[in-house]
C-alpha cells in the first residue's frame, strides 16, 4: 500500500471537497435527488428505532439532516452529529432545531467515544468516502451497544437492465448539475466517480455480517442509485 492509499490521505482530500461545497450542498442534494433526500433521511432515522431515550449518533452528518430528524423523532434521546468538516458543521449548527443536537468535529475512522456508547448509529454517504470500508464499520461496531442498530444511506452503483442508462446519467448529469447549480464541476465529478466505483449493497452487507452485525437488510431507492441498509449488533 502506498501512502496515497491510506484512509487518512483519502480523508484529507475528501474533507477539502466537503469544506468547499458546504454552502451549496443542500441545494445540490435537492436537485440531484429530485427532493427525495429528505424522505430517505427520515427513513434512516426511523430504522434505528431505539428504545425510549438512549444515545444516538449520526456520522458524516454534513449539514445535519439525519441528526436533526432524529432529534425531532426521538425527543427523549441524546443525539450527537459528527463530521470532520468544520464548514459542514457550521451550516448544521445554524439550522432550526440545532440546539437539540450535540455537534462534534471528528473522523469517523477513529471515533472519540468509549466502547458501547450508542443505542443507534446513522450515516448518510459516509462509506464511499473512506478508503477502509471494513475499518469504518468496525469502528461503529465498537461504539454500538449490544442490541443497538445501525442505519446507512449510500449511493449505489447501477445494476440490471437500467445499468447503461443510469451510468450515463450519473457520469454526465451529476457533473453538469454541479456546473449549473454550484458552478463547481470538479467536486461533483468526484461524486460521480465515487458513486460508480463504490461497492454494491450485497458487498456492504457481506462486510457488515463479517464484522458481526446480524439481521442485515437493505432497500434500493431511486432507480437503484441509492440504498438504505440496516443491521443489528447481537446482544
Ligand atoms: C455527502 S455528505 C453527507 C451529509 C449528510 N449525511 C447527508 O446525508 O446529507 C458526506 C459528509 O461526510 C463527511 N465525511 C466524509 N468522510 C468522513 C470521515 N472520515 N469522518 C467524518 N466525516 C466524514 C463529509 O465532511 C461530508 O459532510
């Protein structure tokens, strides 16, 4: 492995991109998903379904959409939103309801939490941004309590009959929208390439099972371009 392949090198490159796009991230997400992103975040929040109260964390929280939804949905729980981008967190903290969430700047590869701290863990679009998929999920297994749930929103490489059409759409439309909406084709070319190169839900599910998660399930969204996976840490 060269130094360029280490998770931390990928991390600093990815962090730079997200620092840069924070100001128009929500707008671009709305356009690219035709407004569906908020609905998927609600489903992710619902999938962790903790017992009353408890400790919940949203990793790669970005502008905080999932964390804020959990704080709204589970008012008796303590919700923490974690991201390594200061600019993304600044946007999250300025949103209505942000006072109900504890915001922490940290790297999901090395979480500043004790073992078995959380009853539920969520994340939107974290996995394809890290070089070590197994490592980032193991770290989540470590901080999750036995019986706790994990819920993941991710992009999904196209498959099946629609694959050529969807590949074409992602390859050309995403950078074009980046150019038109955000005047930043380069950052959204990264999004396009990381989506097409990312693992299938079957592969992610296999990694989750290999780590020890059980009851692994998933549901594809938006012509198979996005996926929600969820799983439980055994008691
Ligand atoms: C595409 S945004 C997703 C934001 C939010 N979860 C959502 O669904 O809208 C990805 C976020 O992951 C964060 N991120 C990527 N790698 C990370 C890491 N290793 N540790 C912490 N945050 C990370 C980025 O800073 C960015 O805010």
